[in-house]
C-alpha cells in the first residue's frame, strides 16, 4: 500500500465509522443495550468470517492462545469502547459523543507520560489545556440542562476515549514484540460486549428493519473499517492517523444534521471547535516536525 492509498483508505474508514449516529436515529424499536448487543453480535459474526480468512484458522487460534495479558487488556478496552459508544449515542446527541471521543489522542499522551515515561512537548500540554476548556464548556452546559440524560450520555461517552487511550498505550508497550497479533482483540472486545449486554437486552424488541440496520453497523461501520484501519496505519505516522481520525467527528455531525435533523447546540459547536483546533494544531505541528529533518 502506497502512502497516498493509505491516506485515502483512512478517509474511507472515518466515513464508514461516522454512519453510526444517523443509522441509530432511524431505528424503530431497538433501544440502548439491545442496540449495543446486536451491533456487537453482528461484529462478532463478521470478524468470525474475516479473521480466519485473513489470518488462517490455525494462526488465529494461536494468536488467541499466546496473545497474553496485552491481548486481553486490549480486548477489554475494545469492549468498553463498543459498549459505551452505543449506549451513549442512545442517550445524548451524536455531536456530544463524537466531540468527547475526539480527546482520545490527548488522553493517550497523558497516560503515556505517567505509565511509559514519555516526555510531552509544550505544544501538547497547551493542546491538553485548550481541549480541557472546550470539554468543560460542553459539560457545564449539560450539568445545567433540564434533561439529565444528556449529561449521563456524555459521561458514558467519556469512557470511550479513556479506553482507547489505555488500549493504545498497551499496544505501544508491546509493539516491539512482533509475534503478538492484537487484531483478534477486536473480536474479543465485540464478543465480551455482546455477552455483557445480552441480559439487559431481553426481551428483544428490534424489528426486522432494526436488525438490518444493526447488521449494517456491525459489518460496515465496525468490523470492516477496523481491519482497514490496521492495514492503513502501518503506512502512516501517528500524527497523520490522529489528524485523519478527526474526520469522523466532522462526518458524523454532518450526517446526523443532514439525515436526522439533529443540529448541534451552540455550546457543543464552541466546545467542539476548541477540542478540534487543539488536537489538529498539536498533530499538525508534530507532523511538520517529523517532515523537516
């Protein structure tokens, strides 16, 4: 894969990731934990077909047996991300969830600083401060809102970037071990998410229409783009991946606005703009610094 093709692939990945909000808004009967269960279950089904095809059944089983603690830590993180995202998006707006998720790279930098001893540049500390102001702006408005569901949904969404940051740090910690294949962790995460949410999903209320949309999410919005992103990330620098991942926020908000009439509130636009500017500025400077030598 060439660099240009990797960039195009990541743009396509973010476009596929971004459809979750608009698709969820067109469900007829499925709600909350049932939505999460069916999406995770369809993801398990898709990965159960795709991973043996890509890795081979024998290699996949060996990866699951020999992955060790890091594989399962990563799997639990994927489970938290899959579960918290869908529960949050049924409680609050798409914009609230996506903007909250956008702080994942900055949380990753903080966790890397304290657990891996990575030094943070002054620009990164500045970006963390600006993004913190943006998130505080959003949360302050939700705290004073009449409907507490938006605050609860936004707080649940915060689990997604935290889990993503822990997952990335765990992967960084073992990246020199070439024999550890962490792609099966996505399958573990989806399976755990389905098992955890199953008891809270009964009795099922999803219609055939809902199941079709949730199957679309499980395969097209989650399983396939996750595999594509792994392939593309091998040919891109970390700042490039972080910058391109911001497109999910823009695409997702635009989809929900256009396809579901969910216009983002002023405080979400303002706070989100601060988060995106902080993250984009930090990663753009890092990318320029890598290119200069």
